[in-house]
C-alpha cells in the first residue's frame, strides 16, 4: 500500500481577499513505504508548503492527505500532534535546534512526551547519536556546534522516535559541499533503514543519485509531469 | 556596607536552599502520584509524565531571566499580605486570650467625658444588685516617667509584697538605659517610692509596657485614695442577666459605664477584621497593577519564544502540551515565590518584630512589642488562594495565545 | 463595619470574580463557535475556531479545579463568620442566617457536579476525531455559565443579608429529631443507609448506570442525614452534638474533609455515567468502579467511629 497519498491538494492563503495567493494547486502525489523521493523546485515553488502539509503543520484549503489510509488533513490538533510525534521526523533548513540546551537534550525532545524511563531514553538517544556520528559532542551546547554538526543533530532528533517517514526541507541549503555530501550518505542510510523519505531541495548535488526512487518537479505550486 | 552585603548573600543562599528543598519535595510527591495515575490511565500517549515535567523545568531554567522579574515582584506582594495577616492574627489571638473570661462586665466611671475612678460606695451598691456574684476593684493606670517623657502602665497584683515589682521586657530595657537595674524609684508628689525589680516578663501584646505592683503601692504611685478604684470587674454568671444588670447600674449611677465582655471581644474582633480587610483591598489594587505589568512582560518575551514553541510543536507537542508546559513553569515560579515570601515574612514578623508594619497596626506609641508566633494552616491556605490562584489565572490566556501560533509561519 | 471586610470573604469573592471574568471570556468564544462551527469547512476561520476550542477547555478545567478549592474556602468563611454572628457556634448557624444560605450550599454542590459532568463530555468529545459532541457540550456550557452568574448573585445576596445583630439558631436547635424526613427515627435512617449502600454495590457490579444514578442521588440525601444525626455523634462522642460542619475543624483532626470528600467524589462517579448518557448517548460505565471504591471508603470511615466507640466503651450512644 502507498504510504502517502495526496489527492487534489490546494493551499490558498488569504482566501477571498485581495492578497489571495495560491501556494499549491491541485497536487496529486503518491509515495510508497520504502521510497526515497526528491522534490525539485526553486525557492517559492511551494515545496516547503507541501512538506508542511504532509507533516500536518498546517491544514490544506482543499483536498486530502492520506497517510497509511488515514486522512490527516482534518485531524484535530491533539491527534495531529500525536501522529507527528509517532510517524514523522522532520529536518529543517535552518536546523531549528533549541539554543541553550545540549545536544543530548535537543535530541531527546520527541521522547519527552512518553513515559519512558531515564535508561530507555538514554539508550534511544545514544543509538541515534551514534548513527549520526556525533556521540562525542553529546553534552555540548548546541550553539557551539558547526553547521555540519548541527545538521547531524537535527538528523539524530528526526530519527530518535523511529518514525516511518522522514521529511527534509532544503537540508543542504546552509551547508558547505563537504557536509552536503555527508548528508547524501545519510540519505542512503535512511533508505537502508526502510524509511519513507521525501526531500525538498533545489541543490543540484541531489541530481542523478542511484538510490533515489523518484524525482518530482514542482513549479509555481503545481507538479510538472 | 560590607556586612550588609554578606548578610544579604547568606540570606539569599539560605533562601535558595529552602526553595530547592521544597521543590524536590513537591517533585517527589508529584512523580509518585503521576506514577499511580499513569498506571491506570492507558492513553494513546501519556503526556503528563516525569520526563515532561522535567523538561518543562529545564526550559524554565534556561529562560530564567524572563521570570526573575515576576518572581521578585510576586514574592514581594505575597510577603506584604502574609506579614499583615501574621501580625493581625498574632494580635487578635493575644487580645482574645485576655478576654477569655465569660460573664464579666467592666465598669468605668466617667466625669466630664473622661474616665475617673470608681468609689467604694459605688462598688458596694453594684455588689448588692441581684445576679452579681462578685465585684473586684482594679487599680490600674499610667505613671509618667518624666526622664524619658514616657508613660508606664501600672497594674495592681496582690500576690506581690510591698517592696517588689514585676516589669515587662521593654520596660526593663528602658530602665536599664537609665541605670536602674535592680530597683527603681517612683517619684510621686513629695516622695520617692523605691521598689525592687523581682522579675522580668516577656513583652507580649498584653504585657507590653507594664509594671506590676501590689495594690497599696499602685495606689500611691497613681495617687489614688484607699477607697478608689480605676475600674470594676463585675462577675455575672448568668449571661442573659448582663443586659438587665447594665440597666440597673445605669439607673443607680448614670455616670457609670458598663462594658460587657462580649462587647469587648466583639469590638476587638471587629477592629482587627476591619484593619485586615482594608489591607486586603489595598492588596487587590496592587495585584491588579502587577498583572498589568505581567501581561506586558509576557507580550515582550512572546516574540523570542515563538520560534522555540514552533520547534516543540513540530516535534509533536500539541497545543494542550504547550499550555501545560507554560502552566508548569509558571506554577513553579508562583510556588517558589509563595514559599519564599512566607519564609521571609515569618522572619520579618516574628524575629524582627515587623518594623514599620507594627506602627500601622498598633499606632505609633508601640516601640517594643514581641509578636507571639501564630502560624495557622488556614491562613496560609487563604494566602495561597489569594495570590497563587489569580497569578495562574492571569497566565492562562497568554499561554494559549503562545501555543496556537501557526507553526509554519513561526519557522520561516 | 461591613461584613465584606472579613479576610476570607474578600479572598473568596475576589477569586469568584476572577473566575467569572475568565468564564465570560470563554462565553464570547463559545457563542462564536456555536454560531459558525462547521467541521467540514477547510477555511482558516474554521481552523481558528478549533484553536479557540482549546482556550475554552483550558479555562474550564482551571475553573473546575479552583471551584473545588473555593468550596472549601466557602465553608471556611462560614466558620470564620461564626464568632461574629451572635448565637452561631459553627458554620451551621451561619448558613441558617437567611433563606439564601441553604439554597446556596445545595446550589454550589449541584454546580460542582454539573461541571464534573461537563468534563467527561468534553473528554469524550476530544477523543472523537471529529468533535462529534461539540454542539451539545457548548450548549451545556452556556447553561453552566448562566448558573454560575446566578450563583454569584446568590452569594452577594446571602452575605449582604447576614445581620451581625440578630441572633441565630445553633446546631442543637436545628438538628432535632423532629426534622427528619417522613418522621422516621434515626435508627431507621441508618438501616436504609446501609441498605442503599449494598444496592449500589450490586447495581455497579451489574453495570446498571440508570439504577446507580437514582440510588446514588437517594444515597446522598440519606448519607447527609446519617452523618449529621448518627455518625457525627460518634465522631464528637456526644449524643447531642449533631452537626455536619464541626468535624471539619482542627479539634477533630479535619476528619470531616475525608468523610464529605469521599461521599461527594463517590456520588459524582455514580451519577455521572447516566447524566453523560442522557446528554450524548455514550455510556461511561468505567466510572461505576470508582463509585464503589469511594463510597466504600466513605461507609468504612463512618462505621469506624461507631465501631471504635463501641469497642472502647461497650455501649452505643
């Protein structure tokens, strides 16, 4: 079965007003459970909006998003959050880590909502820190990390709850070439972990990768054939 | 200057220790009850768990600068109201203890609108009235200590002999400063009466500024004749008779004023309820202004918190979770301030004897007073409801506003 | 001197006003929601309404918790008033000072139960993914809001009509055997008490919520009389001291709080399933288990005093 099914999705800002702006127009998309999809498009093409809708950050103006058959677009906040916590790992362009907390504390955030014991939390966090190769910096304040290290922290955080879907919004936009390549290696790891991954990017580094299952081009809110 | 600094540092350290102790105690009980609640509550996910609370506190510690201002002002407000209540309760308790005896009527004589003494003859007549069990003549008045332009309250106590007197703490200190340590000379008209200081009593609200001597000496000091009394203590066993007896006395001697004990007691209660109530109202006014300040403060930090809240929401925190986080943080601040204020207030009232505040309550003549520590759980509960509850009520709507921010907007 | 300057009263009324303010804010929101709510709509406006839903929830949960505390404070204020009102030796006399007193007390308890029922409906509504009970829930809220405003007016009327001069009756006069319903004897009431208790346990075991509802309401009344006329005398160890309030005081180790709270929580758990059922057709029978637990605690606590007295003295009062 398809993991993510998007049907006739529209996102319109300021509807019925002068400043009405259609970010997404009639999107139809299907992503399979173990698929790695790259969403290609320039800034402003609507890919970030599409990703936020998939993660239930906002609600669509029209259409449906089905994840594992369930329509998440109309879920009340409580259930949407629960879905997000359980099934989605999001990697942001600007990393979005909480300054002032250590790496360990940042990665542990998604786990805080569950009654795990301290031991369990430690195990899970250490596991993903090792996967992302930043175990040695666990106690450091996030503000002191380099761009690449912050990215790896964001990756660890996205993985800690073992979600089935990873979404990445312009993950390499704030990285240099070396770190971008490292990220692509991580992408392959995701694929091997049998996760469903969608990456929105306009970075040419992602072109022509062998392990990518699908390239989708998006422009002006519409998917190009 | 240096000593004060050190003093303040030590005090702050002690305060922090106390706050931590209470915090950990509360935390233990909270976790224990959460464990029990979580076992039975099989939800999809249980958010109010130990990790969640710990995390909220961690965020609070990180953001402590934002809360320090509110913390101090709130502590101050609770401090004021608690001190007022401590003082008023202590005074009330002492006064009520003095009016314990049921069935007493105090009779004073008045002349030209002033109190004068009651005569032997009047006392005998009152004793004859039906329903009066006994009449005790009291000798009680004020002696003018000219050296310091001050008056001492002289009370007759017949258990003392001719040469002794018992004085209260504050009087002892006063006399000592004038080099009277073992005895004191009362200067009356053309002679001096020397009495030995037998015992020194602690100055409570009742025995403050008092000297006890036997009635003969008292009469001499107060220049009263043998057949005169300052006032009469009339014992009336049957409470219902008091009204009648007061009427009879008034008919016999229109110049005598009868004050039954329940009137006295009620008067005291009324007086202190009145004073306490005024403070409450003043307090409400200050509380309202505090909340206006609080609101402004919250809107100020609103901006910087938006991104953080959005990050939490993207990790799966629901609107309800964010409100819970803010609520836990603010509860902690409110509780810490509450306990800190009570602790400080206790020190202020019962160790330092409430300088400034006691003058407002007891008038300016009261320089030496010791408040007996009266700590009433009910009063502490009252303070809690009066302060912590409105504080938490005030942060509800701002917390909600913060929680409903659009996630994708805040992250751009 | 005005009675409104009494410490506990100032605090009590102040917090009541704060709560009413919060509820008024919710009221505005609720009216808007009731008018424009359309779950199927995908407009930003509708999503905004859903967010407002959470505000109302938060405010009401807060209000309910504080109302319970306020109820305790209310009893304390009554106790504080007793030395000022001539003739009253404890809260009982103060309540009887004017006609509003007893009405207010029963009314307050009723509102607490109603708020509790609202909480359950709310929880069920949130658990459903489509807010199925939203309209009913908010109509109930409007009713509750009106009741709360009336409660506040009643409180003002009650307190402003307390005369500090006219003497009132104290408990020994009020709680006289002749005042029992149907002219029954105390011992009959006690027998009925235990009988109903056993019926409630049976009814809960067989999960009959409508039966439990009726039995619990009956039990509440019978229990009130029993505690005041029978169990109370064993707590005070005086055959003539019949008073529901004195057991809340320090002299009796505040045991009154345990007894009354287990009774109220127990009855709440017993009557809520049926109320919720009649409102939204969902039967929450799981609460019946707590009904049994709390009422058992209550009955044990009451019986303990009788038994311990008998064991120590060999006779009943």
